[in-house]
C-alpha cells in the first residue's frame, strides 16, 4: 500500500465516521457504492443505533488493509492474506461473493465514551483508478462488555478452563471473541488460537441444532439458546426456552424463576462468573416473557 492510498483510505474512513457520529445516514449513503446504497436500510438503522454511543467519542483509525481484487473475472469467494508490519503474523480476510475491484478494510475505534465501539468499513475505489473511496460494507461491534475488554475475558476464560468450569470458560470465550474480532470474515493466528481453546471446553449439552432439555419442577423445558449480555452493567447469562401456551404473568414469572433455579442447581459454578440470569420464555406468536434477576436473588 502506498502512502497516498493509505492517506486516502484513512481520510475517507474518518469522514464517514464523522457523519455516523452526527447520525447523518444520508451523508453516508451519498458516499456509498451504488449496489449498497440501493439497499441502505440496514446500514441506516445501524447508524441510528450506534450514533448516541459514539457521538462524543474520540475516533481513531486503528488498522488499514488494501484488498486488491482487480484480477477477479467475476464475483466469487475471495481470500486475502495480509502480513502485519514488523511481524511474521498474517491476517486473513475471507469475503464471500466479492465482485472484482480494489478494496480497503479500515478499522476505526470510537473511544472515550461509556460504550466504546469498533467500526469496520469495507471501502471500494470508485470510480476505479480515482482517488475516491466509497463505503461498500459496514459492521459495528463493541470494544467492551460489562466494562471489560476481550483480552480480560480471554484470560478469565483460561482461568475457568484450568478449574474445569467449562460452562464459565465457554461463555467467557464467546464473550471475548466479538470484542477481539471486528468482523466474522477476518482471522489471525491469535483469533484462531482463541477459537481452538474455546472448542476444547465446549459443553456437549449446550443447545445447537437440537434444544437442551432442562428438568425443573417435574417438567422438562427445551432450552433453545444461551448467550451473554452486559447491557445492564454486569455480565448476565441469557437463556431462552420454549414455553407452552399463554399464561398469566404471575405463573409465567414463577416458571421462569423455576428454570433459573434448576439451571443453577445443575451448574452452580455459574454464580461465580455472572452477575445474574436473563430468562426469556418464548411462546410462538407472542412476545416472550422476560425476567432478569441478580444471582443473590435466585435461591
């Protein structure tokens, strides 16, 4: 990458980030390539969501990569292998169905605010051969979860793994990954190592293609999803299960609390790692009943 290309990519990314800070989706759309601008609703919604969090942030360009795909004959799955300056490590981009063109990947950090974010932009040289770089893809991920960064969760996951607390380790690895990987189509030796460590502690009973059955109060509940969330200040474990039919709020709450207690009885180590539990009782065709309780209120 030449200094001129680097400067042009950085300048374009800063300008787009400034418009996002202002919540000006129309200005961003004006510097977006035509195929993406014609289907801009998703990016516009993301801008409006992230705007309040980054409005007063300090924006810095964290990384720049030039992805030259001008030799492609047609749209196809494409990989780029980029050496890191001063290192033998290689960052790999695996982008599906990429049209021919000259692209750049720019990672922007928005920091100095309560909810710092990483903004990933795929830019395309448009028109080809000009000095103009336009937005061709946009992705947002947080830099922190419940006040901690990805390296903190990675270290904590390793500590839980050493204690054979695989549930805690697995979900801490899962929390670390999006904080350290700005997009799914980027990989590196460190990210590959993180994912290998996570797979080594993956609990077999977790829901996937099939739900996890949890016994509680003489009943069996189908757990369809378990993830983490730090939006309330502490890291919560979020559990979704299939509830049978409508019920009144008092009965729904009692059932959700029963599910919480059963989960903690089977996996008491969760009390050490999480602030509390979020449980969603999902009923087809209805809004789920949701309840969050801190660990000290589940007994």
